[in-house]
C-alpha cells in the first residue's frame, strides 16, 4: 500500500477470508457499510472439522445470510499435509522448542489460495481478520504481497478499533448470530493443531481453565493403561501406522484421535511474537507432538553427531522463518535443500508409549541406523579396540589442557601484580 491504511474510500469487490467466527462475521457487514463493496468470502478447509463435519455448510450459509455475493469453500487438506505439514515434520518444527507452528504453517497456503480466487474474480482487495498485534497479519500480508503486489490488503480489525466486547455488541445490533463458545475464547483449528486465546488466558499467572481445551482428554482422566503405537517413515515422511500404510490425511486424523484419548499435546506457552510482544498461548497439538517426537528420534538415530548438531541450527532457523511469516523468503528454499538431503535416510519405524499426557519413544529401527552393537556392547566379544583410548584422549584434550595451563599462568601473573600494587 502506498500509505498507512486503505488506498480508497470505496471498492467494487472485496474478498474476505471468512472463518465464520465473531471477527469475520462482523467484518462482512462492516466492509459492506464502510466501502460500499460487494463481498466475496473464502474458507479454507485445513481439516478443522474434527467435531462437526457440517461446519463448512454452516459457514457458507452464514456468509450467504449476511449478504455475500459468492462464497468459496476449498478443500486444502491434502495440499496442507503434503506440502506444509510434512516439511514441518522434516524440520522438527518446534518454535522456541515447544510450539509445532500448527497455525503458522497453514497461513501461507490460505494466502496463496486467496490470491487465486481474487485474480479469478477480478477482485481488487483482500480482507482478513487479523489484529495489528499478532503474527498472522505478517504471514498473510507478506505472502499475498509477494504473489500479487497489485492487490490491496485490508485489515478491518485495525481500522475499526473495536475490542472483543464491542464486537459482540456490534453483532447483536446487526443481527449476526454468535455461537456460545465464540463469546469467550478466540480459536483457530486445523488438522495439525488448535490454539485458544483471550479471556482468562491473557493472564499468564492463572492456570488455563479446562474449558479452553476442546480436543484432548485431561491427562488425569486419560486411560490408566498405556497404549503403544508404531509410526513408519520413508525419507522423513510418515507413511504408516502400526505397520499399515495409510493415506497422509487419515494418518494425521488417526494420530489425532489416539493422542486426544491419552491427553497428548497440551501446551501452555509464553511465546515471543514476531512484533516483539510476549503472548500466552494455549495449544492442543496431539498429532504434531507425536509425529515430531518420533521423527526427531529416528533422524538422530541415522545421522552423525555433526549432522544432528548442525541440523538443530537449520531447523530452528527454518521454524523461525515460518513463524515470523516469511514463507516466501529464499532462505527457506536453501534451508529445505539441506533438510531434504538429511531426510533421505530417515526411513524406518519408531514405537511410542502413550500414557496420561506423555508420548515417549521406546524403540526405533532403520536400515540406515548408525548404531553398531558389535562396537558398543560391553560384552567380551566387542569389536571395539579400547586401547585406542591411549592415543585418542591425549590428542582430544590437548588444546583444552594447554588453554587451561595458559589461563592458570595468566591468573598467577595477575595475582602477583595485584599483591605488588597492594604493598
């Protein structure tokens, strides 16, 4: 945009990324009134229909009842899993070591699809329901500007400056229906995870109440008997569950259901947003927790110490790029080149024990594993020559020993100097 805020006072057509929630429902009426525009809406199906398969029909009906010209619901589950979730698994994508970027990884895909619709319908502006305080505005805006710099981006939540309580009053005034659960928390869901914000969750000194979780059984109420599962990988991609090959989307769903039953994947995270704010985030990420833990273990098993050490750095930077909305940055392609090479040998299976909120790796197998029983065993038939230690240890510690001696020499000189000055 050439200035801070919208470039025009009126638009012929606006495409709104529509979730059906409070923010974007209010937005339809506000955009119609504010810009005298014909409103088109788009909802991305990233698999967020776990509890209610009819959700997308309800969203479309709501959009039409609010006066939109045309509504798009696009099934992106396969693309989401294969082109966005699986790269996240390969990169062990845990932001700040805990959050598996479940929301973040879906944003560039949604932005790319929105651009396609806007070009198809000759729409001049795209609106979304992001505030000026969060990360999603960056993820959407940067991606859309890269793909179509000629299309303007509108952010009504910045322009109208209404708080959540005022939005509820606005909705009531305009006859916009609000689901009961939408009055309390701000929710985002997809196949890979669920996030909850607002209300009491904005107070990090208070434990999140149970009602902020919608998917997972509380660990206290999870089954008293552990469950063992096996995940099969080929080149870093999960392809099977319990030795049965399974479709990628169904694999995520199955792990989601199993993980929810055992209370896996509850995250209460103090997060550093891209714009500099600290934010308390509450996530449910059962499938993501299981898959990333399994993948990371198998990868470690087949890689050298040096590969593992360096990949930790690469994974962290890749994850930060995605979290901070820079999916289009060329650095991502460069990092993924390394990540994909490493994952060429991440083939095998990992067994996990699921029990009361914990997913623990109990075993792993791979034709490319670097573990050699003949070398590592403490039995008398080991092929490892322990006498190599006589030469190895002096060479390994040589520089450290010399450095330690030099440090002591410097300390002695400084001590003598200080004593001399004291006299």
